[in-house]
C-alpha cells in the first residue's frame, strides 16, 4: 500500500502535467448528500484523514487539510506521517483556503478542482474569493491517479408502494411543475438522490444508511426523465414509470442529454445542488440558467411536507422501533446486572440492530449508531468501535443514539440511561435537558414561525445552568429516506424556512461535560395545525417517538407542573401504544418504566 | 384653508412645470428618525391623512396613498373628500407603488421625489423597482407650493455633563475612527440626530419626545465637524466642543461642505441613513462612496452599548419614574373609588406627566402616552384624546403605557390594572402575558444570541392560549435619547444584531382581544454578562423598571415556582428601592402592592 506522500507525489505529477499550481480536493460526490460511495473518497485516499468533513489542498510543494473542531485530534493523528499540515477551522490565525493559496501560488496562479463534486454556488463563491487566481473546473484527476480505486456501486432500484408513499408520481410531477417559475420551455434538473427517490417513489441501496441510488432527474413541462445506470431498473418497474410519463435514460449520458437543450430552453436547478461541470454542460447547448430559489429546491420543499400516509408510516415505524428499544433496554439492564464485564458499547450497538431486524419491515440503520458510556458521551459524534471495546459498568450515564429505516418511515432516537449513582450536577443536567425537550414538544406557535424562533425553548434550560450544546436542536427527517433532511431546522442560526404542518424534525437538546459525561434526549416531532382563529393559524407538534425516558435521574422539583404532566402523559401513550406489541414480561417492565412521576 | 383637492392641484401644476409625470411624497425628514418637524409634514398637508406612516403618490390625473393596517379606518375617514385612493398595504390585490405607477404613467415616465427625505438605499431600491421609469431626485417642491408652511425650529443645544454621559467626546471619536474601515482619507457622514447627540454629548428640543436637534456630523481622521443652525450652540459650548477638536459649521452648508472632498477622499455613511441628495452632493467633488455596513451604522452600534455611567443613569431614572408611578396609581385608584365619573383616560395621561415633572431632572415624555380603558386597549397604538373623553369605570382592565425623559435616562413602562371583576379568560391572558415577561427577564443565554432567538420566551405563553400579539417583544432604548433605538431588537423577525452587555431593551409581551380588552406588561431590561466558563460566555438581563405589577388578575397556578419566585423577588426589590423615596402612606400602599403571591 502506498503512503500518503507517494499519493501526494502522484497528485503533484498531475499538477505538472496539467499546468496548474494547486488542486482543491473536497469531500463528497456529484449528488451533494451526506454519505457517498468509497469511490469518491479521494481526499481520504490521498491524505489518510478519515473524518467525514475536510478539504485537502495540494500545491507543488505543500499540502494542507482544513477540518473543524470535531476532528482536530483525529486529524492530527491520522496526518502525523503525511506531511499534510492541519488547518484548524474557526481557530484564530488559521488562514482560509483562498488566503493560504494566495500566499502559496501568487496572483497569477491557476487552481484545479474536480467540477463534478463542487456545486455551482460553491464554485462561484470560491472563484470570487480566489480572484485574481483562476479556479478551473477539471475532470476527475483520480481516474488516472488512484490505482485499485473502488468501483461505483449501482444496485437494483425498488419501487415504494403507493400505499406507503401516499402520492403518485404523476401527482408529484404536477406539483413540481406548478411550483416552477412561469417560464416556457423549462428544464428542471434534480441532482439530489433523495429528492429523486421521493419524486419517483423509488428506493435504492448504493450508499450506507440512506436508501438511495445514483441518479439524476430532469423534468420538463411535457415529460420527465430518470437517469440511472443501465440495468438497475427492471422491466416491470420501467413500465410502471412509463405509465407516469417517465422515460428512463442512461446515467452516464446526463451531461450530453442536458447539452441538447438549445437557447429556446431555460435550465433551472438549485445552485447548491448542481455540480459546476453539469451546469457547464447544461448551458453549453445555449439554454439559459435560472436559479431555483426555493430553500432546499422546489422538490426538497415539497418532500419536506409529509402527507398523511407518510405521517402514518412514521407512526408505524416508531411503534416497531419502540418494541426493539424496550427489548434492548431490558437486555442491557439484564447484562449489566450480571456484572460479567462482557457488556461493551459495540455489543450494544450491534444488539439494537439485531432486535430491529426482527421486524420484516426493517431495512437497516439510518445512521452510524452512537453508544457512549461515561466520558465518551461528552463527544457528540462519538461512535463505538469493535477494535477498542469499552466495557459498560454500573455507574454514571450511558447515551444511546440510534435510528432505523423501515419501509414506512425513518427513526432517530436518543436516550440517556442512569446506570448507577449520580451526582447532583448530573441529575440537574439530565433534568434540564429533559425540560428543554419537553418545552419544545409543548410549543404552540403561529404560522410563519421559523425553527430559529423555537430553538431556545429547548436550549434555554441548559443555558440556565451556564452550559451549552454547540449543535442544533432539530434536523428534518426523511420518510424512509435520509435521517438528516432539509430544508427546515431548529437551531440558533437563522434559517428562513418556516415550520409547516407535515414537517418531521428531531428534538434533541443535550449537555456535554468534557472528560466526564454527556446527556442527550431526542424525540422526533411532527408539525401539525393546532388551531385557526381570529388571531391567525397556530401550529404545534405531535411527538412521534415512543421510547420510555429513563426518569431515574429526574429532579422533579426542577420541572413545572405542566412539564411533569406532559412527561406522565407521554409515558401513558407509550405504554398504551406499545404494550400490546410486547410479551407479558416486557409489558410489565414497560408498565414500571412508564409510571407517573411527581 | 385650502382643500386637499386644491393642494393636489398645486402639486399637479408643479408636475407640469417640471415636466415630470408623477411625484412620490413619503413621510419623514432628512434625518430618518421616528419623529420630524411639522415643516416636513407635506404628505399630511396635501392629503389630509394624519397617520404617522404613509406614502402619497400624485400623477397628473390620480392620487393614491399607501398605508398599513393600523391606519386603514383612519385613512378612509380622512381621505373621504380628497379624491385620494387608499391603498391598503399587505392586502391581496393592492398594487405596490411601482406597479401602480407603471400602469399610470407608462414605460417612458419620469417620477420626482424630494431627494432630501429619501435615503440612498430607499432611492436605489425604488429606482430598480420602477425601471424603465426614471426616478428623479428633486429639490423640495413644497417650498413654493405650501403657503404658510410651518417654520423649521432650531432650538438651543445643551451639553450633557460628562458625569451623565460617562465618556468624553474625544474618546467616542477615537472609537468611531477605530471602527472605520482601514482606508486613508475617510470622511464619515452622520445624519442621525440621535447618533450626533450621543457622539457630542449634546441634547436638543427641536422635535417632540426625542431630545434632539437638527444637525449633521462629519468625522475625518484629523478632525470632526458638527453642522448646526447658526446660534444654537453658544460660545462656551462651542469652546468646549473645540477642546475635543470639533469644529462648528453651518447646517445649511452641509451639502456644499461635503462636495469639497475630492477624489483623494472616501465618503462613508450607512446607505439607509443618508439622503440621496446629500449623497449626490457628497460624491460630486470626486470622492468615492463606501457603505457603512455596520448594523445601525458605526455610531449607532457603539451608542447601543451603554457605559456604566449611562447604566446607572437608567437606574436613577427608573427610581424617579417609579415614584411618579406609585403616586399615579394611588391617584387613579382614589379617583376611581370616588366614582365621580370624572376620571378619563386623557386626565390620567396628563396626571402622570405632572407627577413626573415633580422631579427637577424630568425633561418631558419619551413618547405619546397610551392610557386605554377596556376595548380601547385592544388597539396597540391607541392614544387618548382630549376631544372625546373616555370615562374610566370600575370594570375590566386599564392599560397605561408611558415613558419619560430624565437627564440621566429614558423610561418606557406599561402596566395593566384590574379595575373590577374579570372573566377567567381575562385572568388567564393577564397571567400568560406576565409569564412571558418573566420568562424573558430570567433568560440566560450564550454570547452571540440574537433577539429573535429569545422572542418566543415572551411570546410563547400567549400563543399557548391560541392568541398572538403582532408587534415585537422588545425595542432598544436610548440614554436620555430616543425611546425607540436600534440596532438590536427582540422580535420574531430575523435581525442579525447580537445582544451584548450594555444594551437596553424593552420587554413587552401583550394580548389584544378586539372589541374587548388589551393587556400589556412592559419592563426595561439591561443585558449583562452572567458568567464565563469552559462552555463560553453567558449573558442575562437585569430588570431596570421598578413599578409594581398589579397582581390581582394573576392565576398563580399558571405560573411555575421559579416564575412566582421571580415576581416576588422583583416586588421585594421594588419596595426596598422605592419606599425610602416615598411618603409614609405611599410606602405603606407600596408594601401592600408588592406583597408576595403564591
């Protein structure tokens, strides 16, 4: 196996051959989702840094990698032998990539970037920041450099039954056309695989955790096109799609197909979800480009509003998931009682997946599971490894954050369990996190409210103790799609997207005490219409998650009456809904664990 | 007195004479503050519409006035005989001014606007929206049209003692220069009279409620200039200003002075706080223009952070004001007991001003007082009139929202009094408004938090009852300056300005039940540093207002323990701080009114 230095050398040979001064190697693929195939892991392959976020820049002499604070320690270790300088983002004194490049290559430099994996908006803003240095979109340089590169996977595409999707392809296409700007001869390009999966009621398995397949879609007023690899859509599925006016085309011909639209057409796409190379091909035939200004794109905005069938699917998924959680917690506690010393984070992470797999409708995990004992939970993105087993003992907290894909919905739940004696500070923190989660769950808010207006309901109780979690409170969640889905969010940062009935979002306040413990309590909530009256229209949330909260750490006096009432009522719903699906001893256990407090 | 039609005729003669197709007549003056002198009330003079917000547009044949929902009824009445069409803003089907003008004057039209009273940013965005119609900045057309026009007032300017201002002019000038962009030969133009009053530790009396004087300021790296009308600054004050390097120049020469800066200078100003005519003059000598991008402008951003002397001044002002409020409430209740039928809203509005005037440091009201009985309080901007006296009876609620200027600070307080039997709904609404006010008062939040993140703390309780107030929760407040001051705010709407220690803001949740009652409870809060620890820096609020809350309508069970505790503690502070300043019977009354609840 070659070293990072040898791989950098190969990249530098490419620079010389191509007469460019440097190359920027970002993370990601041509569909701009959260996960991508190993084929696209060029940055990792060259640098050796395995974190999910990072950008590598290589000049003829130097190399540097920019990443954020989550990965500082990991990156330092992984880059140690590589000669790649670690650039700590948001740390004072760290230059930006353009600043560093200006010092490295001078004003007349030319920088290459793979135009396939950088969006038009990123490319434009990077170009602007680099000026007068020229940024040049190039074809994937790793085609020649990377020996034994993993192959791209193109797995079979499956159809999602209309009884699970709740809306026909034809109806979705009609709604997209209605949402498009009033121009003639529009050509709408969709690069986001989850938007495409939603639009055509299809699912795939090309990447981990997200049930997606590599594809593009093109929607015109007359017709729509699904561009996939040959053979992934079988004949009967192809027929079904054709009945909705969908023509199957070859994925590898996407650019060529788009270049066939001449000046009588207008191409439209979200600028942050179309690669600069596809954009260049799309306008090469003479078509003009219109930016899809809808937050998350037209399709993403429609997809975010779950229809009633999808909502019921979520409810069903939550039931199945809760059954697995009950069995999981009982298993964990039983093993802990044995004090065998065999209970590890990794074992528990595997156990919950096995328990979920008992449902025939389970389709895999929705993200890499987090099972974090003690101080490990203070790292928000910790994940257990099979190589270094961490034994769980009867002390402190255990944080478990896992989610699943079912054919009718996606789950994402965090519970923090009290395994032994706790300090007053731990109990207070646990209670404040719970208080924040309940505050947000109970919110009633006017139409037009953005997530940023509600974030502090969840965050405030933790801040009142002079503590803080640095992540958002809520992310959108897809319907048997990506567990992280836009465009809405519930965070401190401004996001102009209004919360609307049908949106599904997580609710996950937390506290992390470095080196000591971490607490997070996460439910999934559905935005609904609460009331319309002379003051306007009001929305509220329905909590979808049905997993009992471990109340052993709760300091009841820190909760208000209405908060205690909410929790007791929640547990009543959990018991009533889940107990019929359990064995007798499990139902008894659940009865005890959902008993009222206060 | 001429009719509106006759005045419109005079305007149309001007259009003909000037070869323009229409004129846009906005509200406001050349300093872009909340209040302006009667001299600038051209829109009112022509149309007869007296509301504070509205834009009149006159073409050769038609006239229309755009205003918002607060003024629909009033505008309909006042415009009835004028022939001016009322354009209801934000109502479906209402054209925008550019849309209407495009239909009226066609593509080749030319539209005039008084360049003195429209900001550069407004002018630019209006020009863009009108294109291809040409928008032309003209000199005030009403100089010739308006017979017997009120004269501009230029009253004596007074100096604010350094013991009240807390920072020298020299120091403030230094801080402005430090905040300016790193260019040579910068010329910073300030048009906002409150920024100028703050910068030079001066106050005036040219307009109602705001202790300001008509002026411009120009700050260069070498020197600064205060442009005021001749004679308003006396010799000793002039000497004092000169000792800080401030040169006095003539207000009417501002444009001419600015045009003297040639291409070796860069002019800088906030684009929304410099008139297009002054901008045109400023660049006429060849200087280039840089937009002051600081929210509220460089000076406004500095002014918003009150120094410790100003903070203490606020505390002193709140004490004086609380004494007047105690006397006022006792008077009101005494008169009510007499049941003489003589107690009117108007009389109470005058009474509180008289009581405040007992302090030698009182300098007038900080805004038009609101004393609103019963259904009148459902109009958020109601103000009592002497012409139509409204008698106050022992029933329902009385809402009093008034504020004062003291030489050491500005106040703004709203209390809602229970005058008789209340319904359960009224009591619940009162309690929820109070709960919201307390929630915000108790907030502890991380550095970097914007007001929009905290708004829902105050708004949420009212929303939980399916009700809503449509205004913001908090506005900035000046130090013996404008009661409405930027740039921070606490509202639903995004405002990127972060809350910072030293900022003074109102906290005024409310509920309005149309035709029935209105409730608002308003304190003034000061942002302070609460704690700095490993999680970061946290801020909280100190409540400055010291006026007892009428607790008779409180439903204690709707408040949490910590909220009750906050209120009881607040009342303890009110009693301890204010009672030494009261007569014995007043102190006894206050003791009863600040008794603990719950």
